[in-house]
């Protein structure tokens, strides 16, 4: 399992990617199992240079190399997006939500909600238990609205390096 917290802060400048970096990201988005030798051939750099660049892209949080799973095929029958209204320090609430294993991402938002998070559950009873026993008991949570997923229509991971 890969967990990334913290995100990009305003004070962190964007990472500068050259054409070779962009090509590496593009190729790994298509197939994250490509060997360094193949990447080196396709990008036109040495295998050692590819290894260093991939590690730099990972270390700088530009990309992660992970196995993306389909929760439904793994036996999880319920996914939902939850909008949270907070009071007090929003970061404390975000950290508490991020610590719940069933939560796969948390984002700060503007508008009707202060935070949005996605949750993956075994079933509706599991969802209810998490919302009641974990989410609503977090200090600073003023309210939450749950949007249950009926069907996933599109999901992509191919943005960014253009």
C-alpha cells in the first residue's frame, strides 16, 4: 500500500521536468513495470541515468509507482466521497481522516466543504460504522455529507507530464 500525505505546499516550487523526465513519466504511466533497460532505449539515456531520474521523480513526489487495484474485484462493495465541514484547525481534521485505513485520499477544498475524502468499504454496514464511529468523532468535524458511488464511469492516471 502506498500512502502519500502532505501534498505540495505553496512554498514548494513546481519540479522542473525536462523532455527526458516527461518521457519517463509517460512511459511508466503506460506500463509501470518497464525495465530500466527498456526505458533507457526509449528515452535515449543510459540505464544508470534512467535509474537516477526515476528515483529523483519518486523522491520529489512527482510520481509513485504502484499497483492500481479495482476495489470491487477485491471484495469491497461500497465506495463513497465524503464532504466534511470543519471548525478549528482544518489540518488536524485532515490528518485524522488520512489516518483511517479505509480512506484513500483527502483533499482541502473551497466551497460548501472544507475537505473531501474518498473511502472504500466492505459494504454499507462498514461505511455506516466508519462514518459514525470514526469520522463523526473527530474533533473539529462539524458536519459530513456522503456521496455513495453507484458506478465508476471514468478513472485515469495519465495526466501531468505533457
